[in-house]
């Protein structure tokens, strides 16, 4: 669904200022190493894309989904900020160039990569105590 929101932003957006400003905030937070500020800026970035796409129903659904997911991934995975910021920059580029299909694909990749990283980190965290217990025997 976020891929569609990015495609809609590319197609129907009239002003990308809010997306550019939110990207700047994510860059500043990443450079300062302020994870909490990055999480907040990341939220603002995604929400700016949804709003720019002018799909009220889609935006409402995304808000509902967003609030149920672990959006604090950068606090769990140290490399998440760098990866996410790189993907955000590419996303802004294709949205502002009005490449709707690329925007959809870029956002979909960003969301799925984040999801897979989260799952992998959870699996690693859950396996770590078991492996440590086995070494003590």
C-alpha cells in the first residue's frame, strides 16, 4: 500500500516541499546520531508522501497500519538509519521526477527490506539465548 501511496504522490502531487523537508530532517537526525529524532522524522517523511498522493482512503488505511507496526526499527538495528536514508533519497528522486512505477517499486522495496531486517533481528535475538545456554553445558 505504501508503494501505491508513493506512485500516487508522483502522479498527483502538486508540491513536494513537505517530502523534501521531511527528508532533510531525516538526514539531520542521521548525521547527529539522534535516533529518536530520526524515528520522528521518518514518520513525518512517510506521512508527507501519503498526504501528497491525495488518496484520503489510502492515507487513512496507512495510518491505521502504521500505528500497529514497529516504526522504531532504527532503535533496534543500528544499520537501519543508513539503509533507510539511502532508500528515502532514491524515493524522493523518483517521486519528484514523476516516475510513478519506480516510486511504487522503490517504496515497496523499502518497506519489505525493513520488514525482513526486523524479522531477521527478532530471529537472531530469540536464538541468541539458546545458543549461549548450549555453550555453558
